[in-house]
């Protein structure tokens, strides 16, 4: 279920070598409808929240994550911001006793893949369908009326190997599964394997994902679909 313990010690190095563009992600978050409270689903080591918290000082920011080792890094990174709160939780049982104007996931528990060629689809770090349903239900309960859910958009998955900043080589390998795919992540220093992680991802066709989210009271907003980084849902 999306455990990032093995990768945690190398996560920042890999991601800040060009895997994600954090300032661009936050540009789009802040360009959308205004919000006073925001929740990041699967905040990892807090790279997005750091960018957001340093730009927005007058809002309430919360992040949660399943992987304690990732959250430990986030806690250290974000300790300088008194308006950021972090929680160790699994989205399938999310319970924060609060509703948020905006909840978002970028590369966290759920995201969309849109390559402009194939039908768009949703990817989940949770392979089990019922567990996904519980997670969506829990998230929907944490969004305030008129609030939004934004799910990040990523490019297609492929097998590749690439050197990162310090010369280590990051690689990934994708294998199809009946309801999604398995992704293996590797980091090598010459002949030495530093990190290996394997996750089974569930996939859902775009229309099915929208139907499920609508059944939880979160309605797809096609007007916002041209935004590059996120797909938007609103709680009417
Ligand atoms: C690729 S990382 C993304 C982290 C962060 N959003 C970023 O952009 O750097 C995915 C994160 O989702 C978390 N995650 C996966 N499944 C989860 C679940 N069921 N509940 C909460 N967090 C989960 C993982 O622990 C990991 O930290």
C-alpha cells in the first residue's frame, strides 16, 4: 500500500533532480480558487508544502502521509513554519476532525496520467479497490462545502534509467498487472544498488474515476481541465 520507507532517504535527491517541478506545481495551486485551509494527501517529505508555506503565511496548511520515514523528513523541513501541521495517517482511515477548502494530491495517493494520446486514467498507490473507495470517502468528508479536490497530472510511465544530480543512476521498470501495474524503483551508485522499492498501482479509466468521485459528492470540473498540473473536482 504505497510504502516509501526504502526510498525515503534518497527521495529528495531524486525528486529535486528534475522528477517534479515544485515551484510550477505551487504556481497552479495558488492560481486557483482562493483557500484559507489546505490539505495535502500523501505529502511525503514536504517539498510541496515547503514551497507553499513559504509563499502563503496566512493560511492553515496540513499534510499527512502513510510512511513514517517520509514524514520524519517533512517534520524537520517544515518545523520553521508554525502554520503547517503534519499527521501520520493512512488515507483509508483519514480522521482529522476538520474540513478543508482545498485538498490536493500531487504524486501522492492518487494522480492522473494524461499523455494526449491514450485515454486518460487515474493511478492509485492503493491496489485494493475497496481500500480506494474508503480513501475517497474519507477525503470527501474532509472537504468543506464549495471546497475543491485537485489531483495532479503526470506523464506516461515508462522504463528508463537516468543519471541524477550527483551521478547516481535512477531507474524504473513497469510491469502490467490485471488491474494496473507494478513499478520498481532503483538507485545505483556504479555497481552498488543503494535503493530498491516496488509498488503495485491500481488504475481506473478517467470516466470511472469521475463517476466514483461524483458518487462521493465530488464533481469533475471540466472547465479547469486545461490546467497543466491538476484535474479539479468541486463539492457543490
Ligand atoms: C511520490 S510520493 C509524493 C510525495 C509528495 N506529494 C511530493 O510531491 O513530493 C507519494 C507519497 O504518498 C504516500 N502514500 C501512499 N499511499 C498512501 C496512503 N494510503 N495514505 C497516505 N499516504 C500515502 C507515500 O508514503 C509517499 O510519501
